[in-house]
C-alpha cells in the first residue's frame, strides 16, 4: 500500500489511481484479517474458502450497490466462490463471531495508526448514536416499532446502536448492536442451532438490553481500553439522562450531549434547574463560539 492510502483517511478510496479491490486487499493484509478470522474459529465446511466469500461480501457496500445480489451477479466469478447464493448462506451462518472480528479489526487499526488517531491535542471522542433500518415485513425477527424523528411517525424497523472513535482524520467503529425495544416486537419463533453461538447471544442482548445498557457498557469498556487517550463522549438527547452522565464522569470523561427540554432538573451552584431554566440563567453571559454561528458558555 502506498503512503497516500495507508493513512487512516476516509477518502482513501476516492484517491486518484486507487482501486477498491486493491485497497481492500492491502488493508486486509496490513491488519491481518485472515489471521483474525482463523482465530475466531471460522473454518471451511464445504465449497469455497470462507475468506474468499468474506472478501466478496466486503466489496458490496464499498462499490455503492443497493443490492448484494446485483453486485455478486456480476463480479462473483472474480472470487471463485460459486453462485451468488453462497454469499447469503455464508451471512446466515450462526458460528461466525462478527462482534469479535470487528472489535479485533478496530483494535488492530488503532494500534497500526496510533500516532494519527491520537495526534489531536483536543482528544479523541467516543460517538454513540442509533439509526433505523426499515423492515417492511411484519414477521422480520428482532424488528419492532420505533419512532422516527425525521419522518415524525412510528415505523417497523431494526434499531442499530453504534459507537466509534472520532478523531481529526476519520472515524473508527468499535461496537454496534441491534436494540429491539418493547413496542410490537416480533421475536424469533424457532430454536437456535446452538444457543452458545455469537448470533444467538447477540439476539438475546438485543431483546433483553436497552440503549442505556449498551451506552454504559461501551463507555466503560472503551474508557478502560484507551485510558488517558479518550477524552469526550458525544451523543444525542435520547442518551441525555443523569445515569448516563454519571457513567461518563465516573470514567473520567467529558460529555457533550443534547438534553431534552423536560422536567428533569440538574444541580448548578447549589440550585436545581430544568434545562430551560438553566439556559435562561446563563443566556446573558453566552458568547459567540469561534468558527460557528452559535453562542455558548461553559
């Protein structure tokens, strides 16, 4: 890999003269993807080698194809993995420890590019947010009704909560999980092949845990792993509870979180204020933030 492509820059794939397959292959080699996958116990059952199938699947979103099927139909022969259905059968395997693979990849990337990741004097931020993926079928397991703030209506979807490290040159995903919620949940109707498998445990977490559980666990684990290097936690108003703020402070971090204009009160200089009251109390002392159109006070 050339120097222009080895740095952790999100626009590397757009660089002149770069080819998606070459960049992925070089990055996989640099991060030891094959070794990591083997260490998780993923083995060939029959037919094509799992690494060849995995590499074919990785390419699909990077070439911005809406359908994995459409991508595989045209390029599947390049990887010698057989028919396009091989990809889907591979993704349905219950023995693939995706969580371990992705976390090890993130750790490997950070270790390889540590100087670039932690170079900013302002510190690295842990960003936690959720997104909705619509599921039109009423019987899609782990789907539920979630409120979409953009469309102002409730939709059946998978809710994915994700966390990553944000730094001057890019963003590194470190954890993610489907959180089912409690409204009109469609649960799995048949048994797992192995209750100890990663996919079965991930399903149980999605059903039994909340976004706050994920938030607290991720903040603690990431703060311990990058002690002294992680400084901030960024999240939207949904995570702006006193319990979450306490988790942030208990782990020696600073939170930048939107807070709901509700009845919850916060103690400031011995008095209790709602967010609206606190804003009114500090409004006159706010100053314009450099480089932006906002006013603020700390």
